[in-house]
C-alpha cells in the first residue's frame, strides 16, 4: 500500500512513524512534511490546502489512503474534494468538520441534543455593542468567563477573562482589532467550568465508535498553567485521574449523543472524533470537539498502541469499523513540547538545533519534529513548536525522568518548555 499523510507537524510525524511500521504499507508520503520525517516517509512539497495538487499526486502515485492531519483542510472540504475524484481519504467531510470549525455550531448541537456543556451566549461582530452591554451588565461575581472565537484559531482562540475589564479587552481583540481574523466573526461568552481537562479521541465511521486511551494536554505556555494559550505544550497517556465510570459517562452522555445528533441532522461522519472534556467533580462536560488527531495528544497516545493502526484507518474511512477494542501497552507515555523563542506570540526561525545525535537505540524514546528545517549548515528551528520528546516507561515517574533527561541534551537559542508535564500523574504513583 501507498499512504499519503497531509500535514507537516509533530502529529503528522508521529502518524508517519506509526503507519510506516505497518506490514501492509510499502511507502509513506507526507505533504509537506518536515525535516525530521525522512527516515519514515518521503516528503512532498505541496501545501495542505492545495487540494487539486494533492489529489493529482494521490492519483499519480496510486495512493491507497490519504490521512489528513490538520483541521484547516478538513474544514475547507478536502475530504469532499478527494471523494469527488474517487480518492480514498481518512477525515470527515466539510459539513461534519463544522464540529471543530464552528464553536457556535457545536454549542447549538449540544443544546439541541441535551449534551452537558457550559451555558453560553453567542454574538457576531455586528453585535459589538450588544456584547459590550452584556459584559457590562455582568456583576464581578460572574467571573471568570470564557470567550471563544467561533472559527479556527490554531488552538489559541479561547480566552479566560477573570474580570470585566479583561472580558472587554478580549471583546475588542476579537471584534475590533481582529487578532484572530475571520475566526472571530462570531464568538461565544460562556460560563467557566472548574475542574480538570481530559481528551478522548475516538474513531467514528458513522455507525461505530471506537474509543482510544485517554490523554491530557497542556495548553498554557508556562508551568502551573500560567501565561497565554498555545497549540499545546505537552501531553500524557493514560490519565489516572479518570476512573472507568467517568470515561463511561463521557461516552454515554457526550460522545454517543453527539453521534446520534449528527445522524439525526443527516451529517455523515468518518474520521477522528476528539472530545475535549472538563470533568467537574464526577460529571464530565463538553468543552469542544476536534475533528482530527490531536497535537500533541497523538504523540503520547499512538506510541502506546500495540496494534497496526492502518486497518483501523481503512475501516473507518470505508464505514466498516467493528466493535472490538484497541489494545494498549500498559506503559505510560509522556510528550514534552520544546518551543522556540517568542512563542506563542511569535516564532523564532533559523536557530541551530544541537544534540539530537544522542537519540539512538532506545525504542521507548522518540523525537517528533514540528517546526524544523534542514539547511546547508544543519538543522534549524522553523516554527513555534519545534520538537516533541516522547518517552515510555512502566511508571509516569520513569517516563518523565527519561524525557527530561533527554531534553537536557538538546540546545537551541531561546528554547522553552514546561517542566511539569505529567507531574500530577506521577503523584498518583502509577
């Protein structure tokens, strides 16, 4: 088989690494890929939203399945385009991708089908004065409030406002300064949910839901969940905080009703259905949906999958998933993202990266590239999130030790990373 992966980040590197292990696969291509993928895939210089060029390549190379990594091409309708040309693809069509592409759509769907989520009010950029008046009428005891840009904002369009002044500033950023562009033509102001977050990624083929092992990711740039949101600074899997009964509640009260709701709306969904959940006490609430593999959750989850992932991807794309569960290693997985200087507000490029030559020989230690580039003088930074270092071990303590000891060997100017990834999991003693 020939597999094409669309994307160029750490998630796609991890997918390529896992898919290349399949005895069914002869060749893996990644478009556009990155500097770290050469040992598992052939990189193709085609952008993720160049649908026609991507489809032409898939036809020319007799690609048996295209796997879409990022959200933007899915929201833009790449699955519809490929299917219209008779090309097999893994990922939901444009109408289904609204689950991630529009927080307003998802909030309305949740309300209609009784899915537990925070109460919220929606506004468009034409409602600036009404939104400003709404914030002005809230008493200080109503805070914090959560303000969400409706569209895709690279994981950064959710702001927690702790005061009325912060909420008004965020409103101006969304509607006046347009810091998120068209993604903030509409927004939601919703209640703050106090608890802990967890990510449940499932394969869903329109009929069968196949849950993966749970993960938890870290959105804030600094330790202790301080600073601005990022695309994700690390993750770990499994999640000892979540009992079996809570996972069953997430499926029973959130995921399954969502799938039934999509069916009732006449929306066919085939791909990854990723539920971002806030657990308050023993009660899970939906924060958001993503319609693809998470980044960096994928890097912590897939290395623990004991099976070949390719048959699952094929079955999901064809609508033929069966009811069996995936088998997961008992080992714990920890992923720590190393970001460039200035991230998330900016991204330093061209800084030489040293130390990766030390990563050889340990099958439970991996480095997935996100923002790197090869130059005549060697490997350099080329984006905000640069590398993801992943370690597996029998305990979270051992996995964290493996990862952070390895990060100590890496050097580039201005590198930043969190030092508390999976710390709470380690405290559980598991």
